[in-house]
């Protein structure tokens, strides 16, 4: 299941969203330039749960721990990792930035990413596996999109075994399926390999999504944001 586009146009240029995509792309090109030193770079600058909790107990270590949380959002483990994340951000991030405004959107994005990383660390506090990627922050964007645009539709590429088709799904269906996949994948991975195992940081995705949805609900109820009225979906 892969999103191709959504039915919600933006009323303002998604400046911050584009800059985030460009920044992640630039950092990844820098990673490629490191060659054999890349693994050492990741060990030093990526977010490592065990090191993070160790730093919290060291004087002056909190700032170093938070720096690794923020920097890890711009690091990626490969072309597919980068392209997949940036495509989701391109599809859904512009509308969330449209609602929040440029600077609040940046704060929202970074906040969701930080909460996602720390949430994964709480689940796997002894893990020494470096965590990289914007997935947690983007999951927060998806959570906000679900709250603010429940009427939207997502044109989706569906894989059915060896075949594929394109379908228009209601945004809640697409996003809830995405969340359920993350939840059960994380639960199964935790049960099978234990919290310190490597692989996809499923609970970062879950934590980011729930954080984004909760913040979106709080902002809407406080009347701090006003999502635009329903727009016609595809084919209407």
C-alpha cells in the first residue's frame, strides 16, 4: 500500500516541508560521501537508546542526548529508506503545514520526531543499535492529518500478490491500516526478538503517530487551528 497523492490542495506554499525534504536529501548525500567512514559516523551521531539514557545521568549529557535525537531525524539508512520517507512527507506534510503555519509546523515536526525516538528508547532502553530516519516525525504528521482531514481521500497503489492496482481510499482507512501494520509489526518484533533487537523502530512510528494525533486534537479543541472546510475528493 503506497500513497500516490491526496485530494487536499494547499492554500500556501509548503516552504518548511520542502526545506525538510531538501535537508534530508543533502544529509544523505553527505552520508554517501563518507564511504568506509559512514558506519563510524552513524555510531557517533545517530540516536542510540542505551547511550541516550547513559547521557541523561552524566553532567552536561542531556544536551548531547537531545542533539542526537534531532540529528537522527535527518539521517537515513539507504535510498529506499530516504525516498519512502520523503514521499510520505511530500504527500501529507504540506496540508499539515497549511493548517499550522510555517514555524509552528517545524516545531510540531521536530517535537513529534523527538517524542517518537524517546518512545522507542523507552521500549528498548538497552538497545545499542543506532536509530536513524524521519519516520517518527512523519508519523506525527500522519496522525495530525487523520484528525484534521478525515474527509480526504488518498489515491493509493495497492499490491495484490504479483499484481497491483490503483484505488481511492478514504484517508482514515489508509492511515488506520498504516497504524495497525506498525502496531502489530512492532508487537511481533518485540515478542520474537526482544526489545534490544535491531531493525525497524516500529514503536517510534507508533509513538510519533499518537503524539501527532493528540496534539492535533488539543490544538483543534483549543481553537488554535482551523482546518479548511471539506474539499471535493477525486472524481467529484
